[in-house]
């Protein structure tokens, strides 16, 4: 009996677990046509994991019969099998295009046609644009027509522009999709068309037009959107801001630095969704007044992608940050850790900043830091102590006992370093107490320090760096 027949028999006679083991065994083998055909049978299995493993093996091969079998599964009554066949065809990519186009020309089932058209849109090749335009002319099924319109946009079919424009206004069901697809294709003809209908559309289409202009617009579009912004408010103005930002980045345009623009950006940061908020923050970074800097500070660390940009801006205003940080920390924001880290970095890089603090400002910061010594987050607790030592060593010494009983062993270890580094007046007393710590690493570190050449020489001990 041949190895091929052995594999076929094994797959047909085994349970799901055994089939799974067989597939793992042949993952790196070179399989023949008959063996591959047996694997296509598994794509109809009820076991989802088995289907997916068989599919991953089949993806390694360029085989017309495999692709034909996968395409046949599009008509499956099992939606999970149908969807996985589409996923596989997308992964096969351009290798599956000829088979998909052949299916388009032969299938009479509207559901299957729509499914294949959607798959072609995801693959993104415009090799099928002629067939799609033919179906668009002939089909009477709204779902098929809608899929054709959307896919022509996804494949950026320039030859479809005239047809899509001619369809606009004939069926309100298609109009939003037509505008969106034209926006994805992009051309001077399309921009002129979008300008011409801008004042004639409903609210939904208005949003789609604005988003399309942001993707495909030019310098004229940039100033067009600025004029639209002057007449808009609420969510529509935020969408316009997004499109203006896209064009600004694309063409390196400058936005107006006036009060109205700043207020619109502020509103978007406060009220819009996360995507628009982050775009608005990027725009606000270019403003350098007190109000803008405070908003940037309040949003610092909320999005890791904006962290470096905001840090650069805020560090340029280091004196302002230090004098106003207490005000924001008192609000109990969610970005406390990032704010404390920013202050710590500023004091390390620009220690002279501390000298610019007035006594009342220093007391406010110290007061907030003391309140954070019992904060649930251990990183925030130790950062607060570290900042206390930098800003007010005497006050830090008074509250060092609090952290000597901190729930985090690493915080207690760090406290020992801080007591020595800042030559705290009560360092020896607290460190002697920590010899009795329940954690051996803490007690050993405390004991080593107390026993090392007299406490007065602790500040010079090299082994402290290794201990941390």
C-alpha cells in the first residue's frame, strides 16, 4: 500500500485528536496531489482547529485543484466553513484571483457572488475591475451592487470613476458607499464632484465626504476644509479637524494659530472619541500658551504613541511644569505615574528648575507627594518618596518610616538606597530597624550597610550600585 493511500486511510479512519497529530507530523513534508486533496476534505470538518491546521498546510502549495475545492466551500451552509474558505482565499492572495474571477463569470447565486466580490476587495488587486463593472451593469440584487461599489473603491479602480459618479443619486442606498469608494480612488475629477455635492447631502454623506477629502485632497482641499471648519461645530467639526490634520501631515501645511482653532482643538480633546482626541493633541502641541501646555500635561502618558512628542514639548516648558504639577496631581488623574516620572526626569536633567520654585509652590508639591505615600500602586509610592528626597530631604526623612513598612520588598530596598544617597539624618536609625525585615534580601542589605566601615562612609560604598 502506498504512503499516499496510507495517509488517506489514516485521515478517514481517525478521530479528531488523531487527525490533529497526523497533520502535525506532515507539516514539513512535501505532499502530492492526492494527499493535498485529502487535506481539502478536512476543511469541511466540524473541528475548527483541525480545519485551520489543514488550511495552513495547504497555503504552502500552488495547486489549481486545491483552490477550486476551497472556492466550492463558499456555498457551504455552515457559515464558519464559508467564512474560513474566504479567509484562506485572502491568504492565497493573487494566486487565487483567476479562480475567483472565473467564479464571478459563472455563478448565478447572489449570496456567493457578494461573498466573492468582498474577498476580491480585501485582496485589493484591480485585475478584476472589468468583471466587477459588468456585474454592476447587469445585477438587480442590491447587496451585489453594493459590494461591487465598495470593492471598486477598495481596489482603487480609476476606470470605474465615471460609472460610480453616474450612479450617484439614483438609489439612496448606494450613495454613501459611492462617496466612500470615490474617496478611496482619488483624482481631480473626484475632488470636483465631492465639492459639487457637499452642500446637497445629508449628515451621513457629509461625514463621508469630509473623510474622503482628508484621504485624497490637495492644497485646495486643505483651505476648503478650513472654511468648512468655520461653519461647523460638534462632531462634524472634529471630523473636519481629522481631515485637516491628515492633509497637514501629508503636505506639511501650517494650521492657523488663532484662538478659534485652539478652542476647536480643545473641545475635540475633551469631548471626541480617542482617535480624534489623539489627533487633536498632536495639533495642540504646536500651540505654546499656558492653557495648551496644561492640556498637554493632563494628557501626558494616556497614549504611549504620543509620549515622546508630548515629553519633548513639556520639557521645553520645564519651569512651568514644575510650578503647576501639584495642581494637576490634586485632581487624582489616571496618569499620575507618567506625571511623576516626567517631574523626576526634569529634576535629573535640569536640577536648577527646583531653585525656581517659590516656597508656597514647593510646599504644595511636597504635600501632594506625602498624600501619595499610601497610593495603591507601588511604583507611584516609590516615585513619590524619591521626589520627596530630591525636593525636601528633611520632610522625606520624617516620612521614611512609612515606606520602611511598604508592602513591596523592592520599594523597601530602594528606600535603603535613597536614605544613603541623600545622607538622610535618620538613615542609620531606619536602616537598623530594617535589619529585622521579614524579607531576607532587605534585612541582608540593611545589615551589610550598617556593618560596612562605619555608617559615616556609606555614601561612598561602591557595592550599593550592585545591590540595586
